[in-house]
């Protein structure tokens, strides 16, 4: 199964086409995926684990060893057994004849564990790629917050200039100018904080592939672009094909292999040996043979069979519980995404355009003396707050989208949506 998580994928792809190929310091989301998939130790660890299972499979495929032996009887005793004149020398070859298909059961068990390793690796890979997308989104979010802070600074600078002009004309007290300057300083603080958050987010992202001094910049992306996703019923069907559910099928095969091996243990193995014996006294030879079968094998195997059967029964319950949990998580993520889409759309189409027009009108009214500083500053704060609310909703939607893609193993790519009116400049 291949996964290409596409948080902001359309915007990232569009911006990647616009940048020259030589801009090596521009990191796309796919670049980050590739670096993690190539170097993360959690994924490289599966190579040695597979080699260990392969060695275990070779060992499980071995048949019982042949045992060569020798014995001497009636030697170095007393009377007729004194010396070596009456000694009997026996050479034997022995082994075990396995019954009940134990060899095939052992091989099947180890092979099922090897097969399950691929699903486990894919599940871990999806988790890692989802983490990459979240950290990449944090960098994009810091940049978007910086853009809002710059807009706020631009607004506050206009307010300070207008307040200074009115103060110099004697139409406004100095307190108004100082209040405007304090608001400007707060906006500058917001910008500095978001830029520092961007540096920390880049460091956090680079840590996934072991880079300690990141010098890259992520590609420009529109955090407000929430792509279309399938309806919930379709997403719920895709859950059945995800690694988190597929691993239960592999776990069931492992459990069935263990049950088969436990049942095979109820068939007693036959120990056999053949040999040749030399009688020293008469210088004659004779063949020897023998078999032995342990008793009570069926009774001793019952506890192992019951344990394997109970494990299989418990596995079905675990699968049902996991399915309910995945379904619930998917329903929550899908609901969060739909709410975020609605909020981002309404804020961009209805709220922000009106606040922008109101702020511009208040600007003109303040300069004309028809509005107070508080009215203008309040509208500026309202516009900035609405922009941040829109960004927060978009980021919540993007995080929900990452979770949906992690759960379903599907990537959602839509045509670029029209730009939202009132979006972050």
C-alpha cells in the first residue's frame, strides 16, 4: 500500500512548479516524506528484524538431527567378562520421526510472522508520515501567523500615524497616541513570537531525519485551502483496508499457525535407532533396532491447544474493539474537518470582507474626526481576531485531514479551490 499524505498538497505542488529547480533550500512536503522514509531508524529497524525472522525460518525448517552413538558392554569385568574377550561393541544411528505435521506447522508459524512484519512496517510508516505532515503544518502555521501579525502591524502603524497627526493638531490627547503605540508594540511582539515559533517548528521537523541545523525553508502553501474529501460512508469502508485492521488478519494467521502446532504436539514423536553389534567372543556381528514412543502426549498438549484457541477467540474481540475505536476516531475527525471547512468558508466569504470594509470606513471617519480612536482600534482588533479564528479553524481542519488520511491510508487531491475573499495576504 502506498500513501502520499497531501495536507496542503495542491498548494505545495503549485508553488513547487513556480520555484526554480535550483532552489534546493526549499523543502516540499514530499521532500520531507522522502527524507524520513529513507533515514528514520524506526523504519530501518525492520530490515534486521526480517533477517532475524529469516534465520528463524531456516531453523524451523530443520528436521530432527541424526545421532551417531557407540557402546561397549561386558568388558573389563570379572570372570567371563574380564578383559575384552567377552565384550560386545555396538554402533548405532538414531533420530526422531516427527508426527502430526510439526515441521510444516513450525514453518507456517514463522512465515506468518514474516508476513505480518510487512503490515507492521506499513502501519509504522503511516504513523511517521502523519507526524511529518503535522510538523510540516506547524511550520506553515507559523508563517501564516506571521502574515497576520504583519497585517496587524500595518494597521497599527496607520493608527499611530493618524493619532500622532491629530495629537500634533491638538485634536487628540497624548494618551490616545501612547495607546496606539502600545498596540503597535504588541503587534510587533506577535510577529516576533510567530517567527520564533517558525524556527522551532523547522527544528522539530528536521529532527525527524536527524538534521540538527536546518537551513531550509518550506514551500509557500495556503493553509486555508481545505481539499474535498469523500463522504463518511466511503471513508468508513476504506477502514477495512488499512494496516491497523489488516494486522488483525495477520495476527489471526499467526494464531491459527500456533493452534496447528499445538495440535501437532498431541501426536507423539517416534524415537528410533538402528545399529550393528559385534560379539568379541565369537567374532560375529548382528543388527540392532529399537523404537520408543512417549506416552500421554495428547493429554500434555491439551493445555497448549486451549491456550491457542483462547488466544484466537480473544483476537476476534480485540479486532471488534479496534474497529469500533477506529470508526469512532474517523467519525470525530470527519466531523471536525467538515466544521472547519464551514467556518473557514463563512469567515472568508461573509465576515472578513465586511470587517475590512468597516475598518477602512473607520479609518476615514477617524481622520475626518467623525469616529473615535477606540472605534477604529476595536475594528482593527476584530479583523485581526477574525483572521486568526479563520487560520485556527483551517489548521484544525488540516490536522483532522491528516488523521483521516492516516486512518484510511488514502490521499485526497482536489483541484485548487478559489481563493477566499479576506484571506491572509
